[in-house]
C-alpha cells in the first residue's frame, strides 16, 4: 500500500474511527454553471468551485460509454478539484489523467461512471459522495493506487471497480476507509488474477465489502470478467 501518500491524506481529514461519509444529502449549491466543453484543471493546479453545481446540459445516455469530450472536469497529473456538485445533466463526470485529488466532490445523479481514473499514480478521493449509480461510481482504468476516505454512496452497483477487461489490463490497488454506503452492492471489486490489492477499515455497507474477480484483457478479444470469491 502507498503508506506515505495515505498518511498525508489521513492527516488532512478527521480521524476515521467509523464510517464518516456525510449522509445529510447533497450540499446546497451556490449557483449553477453549464459547460459547453470539459473544464481542464492543469498539472499541479487546484480548482475550488465554491459549491457551484456544474453540468454539461445533456441528458444521461445510461451505460453507453462516452469519452473525455463528454466529461465535466478533466484533471491533469497532480491537479486538485474541491467543493463542487456535479449535476445530473452530464454523461462522464470527472476524469483523472494521472495522480489527482478530489475533495468534497458530489454527484447528484451518476450517469455511466462518476469518477474515471485513467492514469497511473495515486488518486485521493476525500469526502464527497454520489447518488444513483446504476453500475460503478469510481472506475479505475490506470495502473496505480486509489485512496477513498470518508466517502458517501447511495443507490449504487459498486463504489470502486478495478477495470475488469481493459486492453493491457494491469495490477492496481485501493484503500477505502470511513466510507458510508447504503442501498447498493459491492464497495470494491478487484481482479485477483492480476494481483490487485484492497485494504479497508471502518466502512459501513449493506452487502459485500470486497468482491474478487478474474479479470481479462480485451486486446485478446472481447471478454467479460467473472466473480472469484471475496477479498
């Protein structure tokens, strides 16, 4: 596990002695803004949205996969996004293209995925939460590590999923702590056959904390992962 990175993250948040995801509903937004294109947060930069609600002014198309052009925010390596509500009228939410930090980022109604981790490095997701995710909230495609601290999820399929069939599939790791999840399925899904690792503590959840899978690599042809016990 990425101990030095995790220690830095935990030093910045309240002590995670129990599930501490904020369960009082979406934070009240201070205004609304509809973007005509993704908003990019540059390498090493921080964007504090001041609790404005952002969207793209388009209806969700369900689980049909979009791309970077459909996102609300794109974070370059080392970027930070904080204090924002992502509205329902969007398709792809937030992309992280390298190491990134999301602090108190909320999703009103998840479309395909809320957060897609595309690059390697470490992604820190601190506080915040998501509602109405038919499948995944956090999709991890890059070959790195994700810390999820004091998150809240309501009505979801999976909070975190290591990509089950990415082309060039790889080993990933995740740490989840202090998360509150209700009305949903798996907290984490990882690929045991690729050596994925999950650590976790002080989470509250209704069903499975960590589901193992046998992942596959679609560069070898169309495929789907299969379940492989808990982890």
